[in-house]
């Protein structure tokens, strides 16, 4: 088992990791419910729904504070930015 220190909060999380962090650590019930629904949607419909689900979960996180919250916000925003570039034909 690896030890995780404060530097873990600097790492960019994957989208599924973000959803799991919200379900496990966010104190906001509606945000947790949305993250659980997002995980179910990805399981049911596959990766194609990730951008939409990431946007919905990110929108529900307003007010969640702390290092993990900042990491989740940053990670989801980076994912959505990359997804938007890919959908506009800006693939490199």
C-alpha cells in the first residue's frame, strides 16, 4: 500500500477518480447523488458520456472547499478543456 502525502493533491485525477472522490468525500448530498448517477451512466453507456457527466458533476460542486475539492475541480476542468478541443477538431 502506498503512502499518500500532501503532494497527492497536486496530481491530476482521472474523471472516474473525481466522481469517486465526490461520492466518498464531498459533504453535499446532491453532488454525491449526481456523482453516483454519473458513475452509473458511464457504466451503462460507456466513455462517450464522460464529458456531459463531468460537466454535471462539476456544476454541482459549487461550495465544496478544501484540497481534495480543489483537486477535483482542477481535474474536471482540465478534462473538459481537453474534451472541448477534441470536439472542435483541434486534435494534435
